[in-house]
């Protein structure tokens, strides 16, 4: 029986970062992995399976000593990796790990099991190898998340879920500010900033490290 996700945060992050349309481009492969990884970390912080602990100027990812395994296999995969470490690693270390571990494919496969995504195999024209791709099973799914975030900005809604506030910050952090705020007045950025500052400190830390890591990639050209 397919896993039932505790939240849709990591799925929404995949749709935002990896799918492009007439209004929003997809991010690069590494940035996509970082964004999805950040969402998975945030999801586990919200479900109280992981803790972001600030000590000596470093934000560390730890698991709760009252450990209980997540019901979701994707979440369990990450939590077990965190448990296996002898010492706690930083948020940035885990973001880099998740991107390198191809969290995109792991998340897309998970979404495929739930019927949200469809898996396609095709033969590459250049390499002559069979490659795998993923597409939303419903065309409306592809644009729904980004449209929802823009609706929040357009209406300056008061009641916005903590997940959507995080996604607003994530969208900016991965370099999609231009399409996010397109044709909105400057007040939209102020609204998003105020909402972001109201997030729990752990989620603000994840967003800050995501933005810093993406900025480093832009500066170094991905090296």
C-alpha cells in the first residue's frame, strides 16, 4: 500500500523547483536538490522528528531523543541517516548531502507511488541510453502550488499555513523571486518578509542556509 504523506511540503517544493512553464523556469539540477532537501528537513522539523539546534554559531540537525520512526518511507530514509551519524552535522551539510543523494528522484518516485507523478522511460537521442523522467499525472497539479503562492501575495492573506510561508521563502531562496513577484507592487515582498520572520527559528535557519548555499553556487558556477 502506498505511503500516506504527513504533509505535502516536500512534494510542493519539487513542483516549484523542477517544473517550468510560461511563467516560471525550472531551477538547475543541484539547486532543485537543495530546495527539495530543505523542504524535507522542514517537514521533519514540523513533525518533530528532527530538531535544528543552534550552538556556537552553527545550526545542527539532531533527532529527538524520544525517537519514533516516521510512517513515511521518504522521511524515514532521512531520519535514519541523521541517527546514524556519530556527531550532529550542520543544516548546510545535510542540504549538500540530500542534493548529492538525488533527493529529487527519491521524492519523484514517492509521488509516483501516490499517483501524483507519472514515471516515463525514453531513449536518449544522443547517448542512446534509456533514461527516466517524471511528469505530473494531472496537468493542473504542475501549476497549482506556484499559483497558490501568488494568490497569497496578491490578496495579502492573513491566514496562510506555515508550510506555504516556508514555500514563499524557499521560492525566493532558489532564485525564483522574479516570477514569484512578477507584476506585484513592492508591498508583496514586504508581506512575504513579515510572514517569513514569523516562522519558527528552525525553519528560518533552514531557509537562510538554503539561500546561502544557492548564492555560493551562483558565485562559483557550481564548483
